[in-house]
C-alpha cells in the first residue's frame, strides 16, 4: 500500500464523535415549518447580455426577514418555455453570483440555472438583520451566540427559499432540481440535501460547514473567524461550539436521502480532508467522492466534467 492509498484508507475510516445537540432535529423541523409557512414573494425581470443564445433574468426574493435576495435565472434560448432540469448554484465565501453568462456550460447541457447571492458577501445582496453582539472580521460570527440568530441559519433558510422558488416555476421540471457549489457553496448544497424536499441530487465540491470544531482548530477557512471570536471572548467558547453544531453537515448527514457527489483535495488547508470525510462517511444515501491527492482548495476542470457527467447520468438527460 503506497502513501496515497494509506491516506485514503485512513480517511474512509474517519468517524469523529457527533457533536449533535439533543434538539437538533426538532430545531430543524421547526425551522422548516416556518420556511414553508411563508410564501416565496419574488419577482423576475429580464436583463440584457451580449450573448444572443441565452435568456437571463434577475430574480429578487425575500429572505425570512425583509432582506431582498438576488439571483440570476438563466435558460438556453433554444429551449423556449420547455420544462428543463434546473441547477441551483451557491458560490464560495466572499464571492457573488457573477454574470449570467458565467453559467453557459450548464445551459449547453440543457439545464436552467439559478445562481444565488449569499447575503452580505461579494454579490449584490445586503443583510438587514441586526448584530446582537460584536463580530470578528467577516460574516461567520454574526449572531453566533444563538442558533436562532446565527448567520449560518440565515443563509440556510435563504437557500431553502431559493430552491422553493425554482420548484414553483412553470418552465422547470420540479422533479429534476440539482444543487451544487464549492467550498461555502458546497456546504450550503449539503445543507439543502439534508433539509430541502425539493432537491433531487447534489454536487458539493470541497465543502465547508463540515466537522466545524476540527475546522476551528486546524483550518485556514472562514472558521478562523469563529476561532478568533472565541479567542477574544473565551467565556463564549462552549456556546460558539454549541451553536455551530446545529449547522454542521456531519451532524445532519443522517437526513440526506438523495444522491450526492463530493470532492476533496488532500492539500486543502481551507476545507481539510478530515472535515469532508467526517461528513461523507456519515451519509447513508447513494454517494461518491472524487479524490485529488495533489490539489489544494480549488476545483479543477476535470472535476467540473465529472460533475456534469454525474448529473446528466443521474437525471437521465441524454
């Protein structure tokens, strides 16, 4: 057994203890009831692009608060009003939804696309929620002392509403909604796999939001913000860990019932292999993981092709 095979074998056996709070499922069942009880109020407006073969729309919808959330809805012009499978895409930390034409490769496969801004970050979407406590650096420590005010809860419910909006569209095949993203987007995608009843399949590349206590200790990711918060306010360490446990994919893996593809880079110091395998090894549904021994925190073109092949085959798009 060479060193790479040994590393893979070790990671496939990696099963750290759950950090689940006793009321984890109760919390999420209650949260899902609240999300479903609020209609998705949204409007869609066409936008011009230099690309004649795509239809592009700006979608604006409300979060659970009154923050307007923004997304691109993009379709291939050749499809007309035909019902298409739709892929809902979430970006990495500090990013944004970019431009409509960034998603042309998905249109060429016959997908519609909803590319969603994560609130407060590098897109066009702000954040109207109050800060109940001081924060550190970026967005992760906003509301981190309470599961109901935590930023992770807010972006999760935002994502649920985006998926719900897609499922309501007359030109989308609601049985073929795929969720995908990388890093932060991968973590959100796995949350949708665990919580949304509209998602049919998920591709989560180098996902964050997994085994977050380990990440706070060891990674160079956004969780360094949570670590710095606990460093400044050591009296709040246990509460920070308790709050994050509600949003840790490792603890929610038992709720995933749809096919999942994940990817991991063994040289990734942001979303470390231990964190990704901690979640992957707990998933009981159909799953596959693409392993890149010499890759850090980025997704190679080859993985994008593997993702496309996975989705096309699973959704029977050929």
